[in-house]
């Protein structure tokens, strides 16, 4: 078996407590644990630009646990260089999690090998934009994320041709056994067959079963919190001592030799979302803002801690505009109730969301690179009555499209002079009328439409069908209603349909 495809990353708790000698001792202990294994091993650190990451009113306020932890474990540039070089001298790769935009280029300049995106930052779009500007490979944890959010982030990096891996992770510390949701790994692998999927562990360090299950589900890389307890430094409930780590790694090694497969999936729960909330960056006023002010980087900043109901960095998307509906004072949190939301192309976003819900319900997997073609024959305002959505999978001498027909939608009568097409219903119901004759179809039904045959179709409850045909020719669709042909703007194309906000 090729063990080189497996890798293990060790999270150095709180940047080894900000103590350089303790950090070196921890790295040397780790090197002893992994010495006899033929895997890739990395150590992971965290980096924050505390000048901007922490709200000015909270700097030095050690009643807030995260401010205390981050300020007390701050390292100088010389200390960073020393610990990174020491890790590399012990044959560890080095990974770092930046939590803000300013930290990203700093991390790259320090010589780290991999950029990590924490679960709390998974949809922190300003941060992701900066990460996408770098050339390093990216690993992202998915705790507390919906499938729509994972789809959006995967598409975001895929469209930018970035090397991405994703990790199943549960944001509870330690994670109760009945909330590990390890079957999520195989689900993610099926949904994103071009990506590697890993497992970031937060369970009790004594537990060995989870890593066995994760490997059986198909995980190929792993992250685990580690610590070296001393008289000065303790160990938390989810970090492994060297003894526990040694036993865990041996269990993982043995499991790699005896793989199995399971298929079930659960996404997230309220507790882990609440746990992660403290680490999400809130949006604050950079100046005194008047009512009807359009939010932009010049008049807001993002930092911790957020408050309940506040606009978050995760909400900042290039597709959304926020305008204040009241005055907001300097450094005050900008609440979601304080702004009006304007989606660019809101009709398209709503259509995409409706189609995506039908696609998810059907279980049909549409290629991420497929272009979304929205047909609104009598105008986009009448789309839900007359219209369909098509995804062109391939168009060569042969053609394959996937068509989504929402509940209550119909496609007007048309015919083709050259194209022959076959409709295969994958999900739902379809009423197909061929030259005036009705055929009611359900999942699994197949009907071929010959050139020249006039056809209309509609769905009562929603349908996903596959259209397989000869080459699609742009000028080979003829509508019997001449008003449709007069509408030159009856189609809208979206290249990255999952890269829109939900």
C-alpha cells in the first residue's frame, strides 16, 4: 500500500504557549513519536494580526478568554523564524492558519508550506479572497458549515484553480461520541470526487475508534491537537499527550491496512455553531456612519468579538450590498437589523436557489463547471410560469444536458429540424406532449423526440431530466409562438452557478 498518500498534521496548542523553548521540546517529542512511520507529517501554527483582529476596546482585556490567549502567546518575527526552522530540521512540513487578511502574506513570507482555513473562517470571504491570491496549497475545515456553504467555497477555489483539500471537523471540544458524524467524509468524497477529504479530530484523546472509522470512510489526511504537559503547562481535554498520540498513530497505521466503507451523513448542530461564533469576526463601523450609507472597506472593519445578531465577515460577499438604515457610531457593531440588503441580480440568485433546492432533493450531481442556462421565454418575471434551467454537460457530435423543471413550470412548444433528442427522467414527474399527444413520465421513463416533432413539457411537482441528443445547434430551435422568437434576451447564462450567495 502507498502510505505516502496519507499525512498527519499536529496542531501546536496556542503556538506552544508562546514559549520558544517549550515549543522546541514539543517538536522534538513529536519527532520521536513519528520516527518509525512512512507518512507525511506536518505541524500547524496560528497567526493573527492582533492590531486589527481584536477590537480596539478589547485590547488588553483579559476577561475575554480569546484576547488573553492570543495576546499572551504572541511571537516575534525572530521567534517565528526559529521555531519554523526547527520544525523543518526535524523533517516536519509546516502549516499555518491565518485568521485575517493582513496575516496571509505574512504567513507566506515566513516560509510555511500550506495555508489552513479554520472552520470559523470557512466563509470569511475577505479572508478567502486574500488566500486565493497566494500560490500555496489550501486545507479548509468544515465544522458548522451547510452543504451550500461548502459548495460555494469549493467552487470559489476551483474556479481560481487552487489546490484545495477539505476536512470533516466538528466544532465541539471535546466532541461527544454521538456527534462525531464521521460518515460525512464519504459523503464529501462523493460530492467532490476531485478533492481529498480529511478528518480533524477533537474527540477525547483516549479514543481510538474515530480515526479507524475516518480512514474507512476514505480520509487520507488528519489533524490532531497535541501538547507536552510540564509543571508549567497543562493539557486540555482534546489535546493528546505523546503517549496518547503514539497509541493513536499506531491505531491509524493499522487501520490504513484494513479499510472499509460506510455511507451516511450529518452536517452540523446548533451547539457547534454557538461554539464557533466567538471566533467569527464581526463588522464594526470605522467611522460615524449616517443613515443610507453604503458599506465598503473604507467605512467598516472586521474583528472579534462579535455580538449576537451582528453582521459578520462571513456575510461580506461581492454579490451583496449593504446600506445602513440608521446612524451607527464609531467602533459600534453593525447589526443585521441596521442594514438593508441588496443582492446583485436578486432574481437570478432566487432562481439559482430554487433550482439548487430541487437538485439537492433529487440527489442528482451536476458537474461544477457546467454552465447554467436560465430560459425565461416571456421575461424573467414570468420564469416560474414559463421557463426551464439547463446545464450543458457536453456538446460534441453528441450532446448531454441536465434540465431542471420547477413545480408548476412549463416549456412552450418548439421543434428542431436537425436535432434528435432523448428525454430520460431522473427525478420527479414530467408531462410531455408530442404533436398533441400526452405522455406522463416518471423517474426512469425514456422518450425520444425525432426532428420536426413539436413538443411541450411541464411538471406538476418538479422534475430533473437528462436530455441526450445529437449536437446542439444554436439556430435549430423553433417556437410555434412567434412572440418568443422576438425576445432576444430570453436566456441568461451563469458560468459559476454555485459561486453565487445563498
